[in-house]
């Protein structure tokens, strides 16, 4: 069989031209972007039994995909094929397959990145000049500032479709969500929002019950003295270190949580949101979770507490979810 495998006995036609290849020089199935090795399924779809069972032709391997990627290294005109090959490699990893040849990609310029809508280039793992946008808001903030991996956010986010590949090649740390620092700054006229302040203070007894028991009393004190202010401007400043410099993107802020000079928690909202009655509830929710170090698992309950008006309904909801009043009355 070895002599047969090395003899060019397979006739491959490509348009007006043709060639003879060996069994070792072809595969049965392959990603359509793998062009350097003939995939016999495309030429002889009805002869799978002959080629696979009797002649031992295999499907394309991870090593075949890696070889094709290395052949296309640095060729920006081949970005579409490179992306397809990376997706095929990711599929192999998803199915539980792996191969040491993947390590050869670490120093290869085979990772497509894009800045703005036009400039595209291929990067390697050795370069620190590109990142991965794993949230839509971060892609929007830095799309004109940074070279970002040119795949959809739904694929690059934590648990997304490309998670196996990003983990295998140690690219997880390039996600912007783990690299960006965010800071909201207020500006212009600032006034106390008495109505929202009173509402949050009233619900402090319920919010405190979502915290670990050992923290409830101290946090109840902070929540009970919390103040809400209206301000003319809120700017969300995002920054990320690339190489030796910081790349900064300013956007429209929604909510700011800080600690006042008196040590009490302060929340800042924009005048226009308060006056329209359309408060940024989701952002308020996230800021409260982060500021008071609440578990993210309680976000849906906190959202309900903030939105519900009936005390008995709030009480029933908390009790049904295991957040009873403390013996000494917190909540």
C-alpha cells in the first residue's frame, strides 16, 4: 500500500487544466479555504468508500490547516480565507481535537485586525499593537483608535464561538474588557435630586438584604445616607495601554458613583434623564452592584427592588428568593 500511496494515480481536473496526485498528496474532506491540497470529495463525491475505506485517504488534519495558514501569512489579500481557516481550526478544538502544530501560529501574522472601516492588517501574537473587542460598546469606543481582531463581538466575547481558539493560543488576555480602565467624570451645574435620593434611601432596607449578612449593617448605613445629584454633563473616559502609550476614548456617560467628602455614597445622573423621567436603570443597577460590591447574581433582584413600588410585593419577592429579614430587623 505504501508504494501505491506514493504513486500519482488520482486524476484532478481544475478548469481546463489537470494533474495527477498521489494518495498522500490529497485528503477526502477539507475546509474550502484549504487550497494547496486537493479535497477528493469535491471531485469524486460518490467514491467515498473507495478512497476512504479501501485506499485510506484521510480528512484534512489540524496540521494541514496550520500549514495553509502559514502559507498565507501576511497576505492581506487573503484575509477571507485566513478567517475561514481560523474558524475551521476553532471547530477542531471545539470537537476536542488538538495538535502541537498549532503552536507554530504564535509568531505568524495570521490574525486579521482592522482599524476604522478601511485599514486592515495581519498581526501575530508577538505584537502588542492589537486587541480583541469582546463588548459592543468597547468596539464602538475604540474602532477608530485601535487595531481590533476582525471577528464579531458575539464570537470573541467570553464563552463566544471562538473561545477554544483564543484559549489555545493564549489570546484571552487581549480582550478589552480586561484591559480598559473606565472613569466617569461630571461637569457643569450640579444639584441634589431630592426625589430620587428619597426613593433610594427608602429602599435601602431592601437593597441591604441582597448583601452578605456580615456586611448588611454597614452597607445599610451607607445606603441610608446616599445622595443622588443631577449634573449637566457626564463623560465616560475609557483608556487602554498599548505598548508604551495610553489610547483614550471619551464617550457619553450615563451614571457616576463616587464617595463624597462626608464619606457617603453619591450617585450622579444627567439633568435630561431625570427631567424626562427616563432614568438609565441598567447603568444605575451596574453602578450600585460595583460600588457596594454586590454579587452579580443578585442583579435581577436589585433591578426588581428598584422598579417595584409596592412594599408587600418587594417583601414577598425577597422572601421567596431566600432573603429574609435579619433577626435584628435589617430589611
